C-alpha cells in the first residue's frame, strides 16, 4: 500500500493520482484470488494495498488518514477476503476516515476464497449512479441521452432477447465457478451406487 519509509505527513499524498480519485484499499490476497479483479473492482480507481494480519496496522492507519486528509479523495472502497482476519481492513478504513476529519462514502466488497464477490455493502446511491453515467458519457464524448440509448438500452435489449431465447449468459465470475464445479469430483448418490452395482453384476 504505502511501502515507502517516509513519515505519514511527509509522503507526497497530494500527487495527481490521488486528487479527486476513487480510492480502492485492497487486501494483498484479493487480486490473486479474484480473476476479474481489474475489470470488476479496479477500473478507474487508484489502488492501495495492505494486509491487516501481517502488516503494521497502526502505520497503515496513519498513512491512509494522511492520504484522505491531504487530498480530495472522493470515495473509499475496501476489497477484503472473507477470512475473519481480513475484516480488520474495514475497521482500518473507518478509523482512517474518522482520523482524517472528512466524510466520504465507504464501500465494502467481500471476496470469497473461490474468487467471487460474496457480499457487498455501500453501493452507489442514485445520485452517485447518475454522476457515474455522466462521467462515462463524457469519456465517450457523447450526451447522457446518447450514452443511455447506445449502451444501457442496447444492453437491455440483449438481455431481453437472451431471456426470450432461453439463453443464460454468465458473468466471468459465474463462468469460472461453473467450470470449477464441472472439474470437481462428485460423490455418487446411494441410488447411483446401487445402479452401478446392478450394471456391474449384469456384466
């Protein structure tokens, strides 16, 4: 996350990459456990990395509070693993926000050991969602109405067509879980065992 040896108040936290940024505080394991980490969580965010179990939590608290205090970070998201020790990352984030003296939304994403999102809190409010759509439209250099028509409406049409055709479209996370399930060895049920014994006896 903040692995340099400078003091918390001396680090260059006014750097361009944190000014006006949506900051993602991620557990060190999260990016390795989640195959679509970059596409799903990191897109258009500035990332900081920490481990609440192995790192110096107080040191990280001081540094994160300094970042929030000395920059105009818009929001803070925490991506943590589902294991109990990783919950400390959320407590660290809350304490840093309080120590910074600022108010900002905090979003928590719990990543399962299988690489999916197990739980999520603090999702975007309607106003934030509208601002996000406006930003996306500006990136494409089109009006909001054009963005909604070309992106949102077209996506809705695809999903409706898939539903009418009885086609199930899986997200990357769902695809990964599906293939993992296929690769797992399943224990036969008692009925299957009995049927197998009958077949073998017939031979």
